[in-house]
C-alpha cells in the first residue's frame, strides 16, 4: 500500500535473535537467511542495531512461528552452549518506508507521542528510512510522519475538563478561531472530548457548536480511564488535556495523563500548591516523559506574569520581593467598596454575577485563592514553601466559614457590619486593598508569605487600580527600588479562557 510518500506493509512480525557474543561470528547472517529461505520465508528487513547483541528480522506475520522454529533448529548447538540465548517473535506490527532529509525531527515527534519504533533502518544515502511500529500505533505514526514530510496540517487533539464559565468560554473561542489558526499556523485544533464531574462527551472527528446540547444527552461516565481508552483506541497524536476546574480530585490525575502522552494545560491552581515533593516529582516525570505543563492563568488570569518571573529567575536575576493585588475578584470588590455607598454584600453579589469570583466566593474572601497564587510564585523561585507557611487574613467571620455554600450566600448581609467598620476607619484619601506579599531573603530555602487587607494611599499604584485589574510589583536586585510592574485584567471567564487558549497555542507550536 502506498500512502503519499509513505509505503506501508501491514501484518508483519519481528524475529528477534539474541545472544552473548554471536554477532562477531562469521556466517551468522547467512545461516539465518539460509534457514528462512529453506522454509520459503521472505525476509523484509534485517538489523543488527535494534538490540544489543542481537539481530532482528522482519517477516510476514503468518510465517512468524515457522521462522522461530526453523532458527531454533538451525542454531540448536549454539543455544545449548549459551552462544544464542533466545529466539522469539513480536507480532501485530507494521513497517513504514519513506524518504526524508530530517529524520531526527520525525523521531522526536514520534517519541513525544509515546511512539518508540521497535526497529529503525536508515540508509545513509538517499534519506530512505524504514521503521517498525505496533499496529495500534500505525495510524498515529502515519499522521505524524505525513505532517513532517508532506507539510500536512498538524492536528492537535484536545480534551477539555470542565465546561463552566472558563471552560465554556474556551470552547467557544476555539471554535471561533480554528479556521484562522489552521490558515495562519497550519495547525488543526480538534476538541475530541469534554468532561464534567459526571459525564464525558467524545467525538473522534471533533466536537462542534452543538457540543453543549450533546453534553446533555451523553451517557458516558466521566472517568479518566474512559478518556484514556478513547484516545488510545483512536491513536490520537499531539494530545493536550486542559483542566478548567477547581477540582481538588482531578489534579491527582495529572501524572497519569503525562505518562499516557498528554501535555497538560491548567487554570486550576491546586496542583501547584500541593506538598513540595509532589510538585517536584511531577516536574521530574514531565522531563522523563518529554511532556509539558503550562499554567500561566494560575496567577494573573491572562497576564504574562509567570513567564516573566520564570525568565527573570532563569536568567540569574535576583528577585527580592513580589507584592500586589493578586485577585481580580477581590480587586473588583474593594475597588468598588472603597468608593461606592453600596453595601459589601451587594458588591460581592455583583462580582459573583459577573463571574469574577470562584464558584464559592469564600475561596476568594477566605484569602485561600490569593495564598495559592502567592505560593505558586514562591515556588517559581525554587523556594520550598508550603501552604501552611502563608500567613492569611481570612475575611469571613468564623461562624460563616463552615456552613454550606447556599446558606453562606443567603447570609452575605452578615458581612456588612464588619466591612463598614473597616471603611469607617480609613484615613482620608486611603482605600482598601487585599494584598499578597512575598518577601524576606528569597535566596534562602523559604520566603515569607503574607496575605492581608491593607489600607493604601489612593494615589499609589495599588490604590489606583480600577475594575477587576490585578497588579504585581516585582522587585529585583538590578532594578532596586523601582519594581517591574505588570498590571491588567485579573478576573473574568473570557480573560482566563484567553490565557488558557494562549497556553494551548504555545504547546501546539512546539509539537
């Protein structure tokens, strides 16, 4: 069969012939050929480089058992004396033959997709390459090779976990931009799975604008193994799983996805605040698996904050402090509350309706969300801080901290007297801001992390924030008292989804 410039031979088997030192013996190759030819078994490829101290021979799968038996007989004496240790077959294989002048790029793309050819045979002149893969990786291999040698559009397969505010906005952005991305970047983004906590919707050809309606009728249970089996059965290449949830449970599956060939993009902050050993072990696994994990939206929504800090840190810049308003939702709440006469509960409800807060606004008001963001930045500087190191001022009175979410929302008005008192105590021309501060000697093992409600001058950088903007002041040894300031939209489903989309596109470019 000929598929463009790739010649494919199916129903093949490898006969592996292993021993201690027989490769140095004269006539071994000719004896193998003689024994197989005597049984009228055609030999496709022979390689002495596939296994240490071994020879691999490609034959038709129907001849595999006969080939092993004939070689066992031919080398009976050598097996008796241990010169030949074992002769065995591997079935259900396919051979691909093609011309390329950049095989290393193809091999890298195959390996990124967990495809490790069982045999490689490269002719030095002419760029002819023969490789053997398992039948269950054939279609994926063909697609990857065609992309590299024929300029076919690269297909990136996406599995979106969570389709609430951020996930829904992201899906719409992908659908609206897919044709432009295909035309501009020669990348085809295909959402093949969407899941929530209960249901999984899959489509090997890619989900379209009717995805939400189809989500209501799917009967597939939302289990990680169901998703993994689906992607494996359809031999999808260039896989990315995108976590748009706030789930504490789903993050535990990140290593499983990396091991199964997925890159990971996440707006979920929880994984990056797990115990430091879990955090670092996952990075080691990513390195071993040649996978990537991008999470720019973990801090600052769509702002290029984490990348900036990574770049400064990797370049050797000594970052001495990071301070700012980390939460777009709390930025909006206190920006409004400081200048309006409305009650605190009214403004919190308003922020919820605009999609600025977490599903349970206590995640914001408790300071946990800001604390996670501060810890994430500390770990980007290779500090070993844990969540319990963050000193947090919880804005929720103790009697409202443990009740159910619906009851808390129903009792929001009980917050009003507390915050009216904060407001009445403000000096003239001062405003309230909820501030995260990473400081101390950041060249040591741990830094100091504080999250608290502060009054700041209205004319200061923090005091002049508007809307739901966040602001981050990065102090470095080189810049002295003049910080690098990154400021912009820090909340909202569309903003966060756009940041997640950016991570997806960056990964797609490197696949």
